[in-house]
C-alpha cells in the first residue's frame, strides 16, 4: 500500500541510522478491515492500524515523532486537527542511548479498481484530498487554496429586512 511505503521513506529520511541498518525497522498491520464503496469504479477502502517498530533507536524520540507528524499532514490530515490523537507509541528503554520504539497509527487507504480491456484490473491508490486552506507548514510546500464559487439566486428571496 502506498501509505506504508511513503511513511517508511519519511522515517528513513529522518533517521540516518536506519539507512545504515534498514533491518532495524519493522512494519506490520493489525486490525485491518476493507469496505467496498459500491460505486461504478469498483472502489474500496482499507482501514487499519499500522505498527512501526524501530529497534535500538539512538535518535531522539522527538525526531521520529516530528517525521511522522510531517507525514500525517499530507497523508492522514484528519489526525492533525486539534484534540485528535495523532498516534500512540510505546518505548522500551534499553540503556542510556537506545530504545525500541513502537508507533501505532490508525490509517485508511482508498483504492480505485478500473477494469482493463484485457480483463485485468488497474489499481489506483488515492491520496488524501487537498486541504481547503494553504498549509505553510506542509512538507509539500505552500499551495494556494482552491477558488470558492457560489451560485446566483435567480428566484425571489424572502424580504429579510422588512
């Protein structure tokens, strides 16, 4: 799944120690479920708890947390709203320099399945919708908000100020 791959890349980018020893990160899914959107394009959605275990991590936990939060801004933004639980974690302190850290995230991934003429199916892992407002802290840079359009009333409206 695309979200798993991009999260792994974000963590590798934040923790140089994992580039030297990539086997120290383990990722697995627990409590996964799948729902059909019952639409013409045969869409489906996976919802799951993603577990990320970093073994013998020597980097400050805040560095890992910041990398995960920066990833969440783009890939699961509803976990970034005020009072939302971004993710949970456990840490086993091994000594004064290292710990095993387990991060648990509640994620979802939308997939659109399009039939091909040859009978096979093309899978498109959808990203999250763009936020309504510019996000100056986004790792993807600033993007202008979409233009808001309304409608013109062509019917008689009640007299509000009579």
